[in-house]
C-alpha cells in the first residue's frame, strides 16, 4: 500500500520526503547540505521548524537565506544574504574541526551500517551505472556530528548487504570501526529516510533500526525491500504528515517550477 497522503493525492513522494527531512533538523544548529532533496528539506526547515538553522554549502556559501531552489551546491543563490561567501577549503575545515552538527546527503546504495555508495553500480572499472561520485560527500559523512541520509526508493537494490563502492563511511564494519579509522568519536549516521519509513542506528551494534513507518506502509514492505535484516523494535511509530502550509511553502516558495519536486 502506498503512503496514505500520496494515495489520496494530497502530496507526492518527493514532497513527503522533503517534509520528513525538514523535521529531522533542529533550530540553532548547522547543516552541511547535499544536492537535491536535502536542499529542499533544509529550506523548508528554515521556513518552519528551524528558522535559525545555519546552512553550509560545499562551494563556500555559509548561512544563506535561499530565495528559491538553487540548481547546485555551488550556484549563486547558495550565497544569498549569507554570513560568508567563503571557499570549499574553509567549509571543509569547519566540518573537520567539528563545527557542523548535521550532514545531509542522498544515496544510491546503503548497507546495514550506513555506508553509502554514490560512485558506481557494479565493478568500479567496468560499471553497470556510473553515478555522480563523492563530491564532498565523503567529507560530510566523515566529519559531521550526525549524518542524515535520504534514499527515495528503498529496495533490495538500494538497501544492500555490501555496497558496490564505499563512497562515504557510515559505521564501516560496526562498533568502533569509525574511531579505528581515525574519524571523530561519537559521529556517524543518525537518520535514514526512505519512501517506507524513518530509521536510526542501534547504539550497541550500529546496525540500522526502524523508528517509524510512513502512513499506509506495512512492516512486511520494509522487510521485503531490504537486502539485509533491519532491527525491528518492540514499539514502532507512525511518521508525521505535512500540513497544508508545508505543501504551500514547498510548491509556491521553494520549488515553484517543480525542478525536483515534480520529477
């Protein structure tokens, strides 16, 4: 069964994922923003639940108030009314120094420990599909305090036992792996958002754990669309749905042309 609101024609999947991503972000925190849905979710958070959220972009924009959706993380709108028009070196240094609260990325593949692939599907030297690559995603996943990941199409092809290429580290091989690799203690994947639910990571095993199902989604759908075993807690919540004001902001202010939301 599809998400209830989508089934009823209230909103589409991308609008729902953007809203869900926005709810993950806290006011008076900083977020290093990836391309696409992470930008839209960040903009929506700034206009609703997190008006003092500090957005940071890979090309050097720090603290902009985006007038509408930029087409990339290096476009001029990512500097609009910002507190700094800096450089890639400077924003990566901020992240490495521990000043970035959230990283926010999309992914093509992810494993049970939150390791991400955005490089290739198949063998690296002769891939079936060549993806955009890392950009700054490795740095964002390595040094942000908490990493949020959006995968719009959860399936056994995207939730995989082993990623075809490790672009961005999650918890690597499990507890202690990040620290052993020299990454900051206490950092790592925090939330994963898909068309089926919201996930976190178990504190002890560092494996993916279901937090909530989206309205109209069953637990069986989660199991059928995972290439590994997801931890299922005793209590499973139902994800929130967007109000009309969220949808109006998304449609009228953030992406009026439908560059991302109407794909």
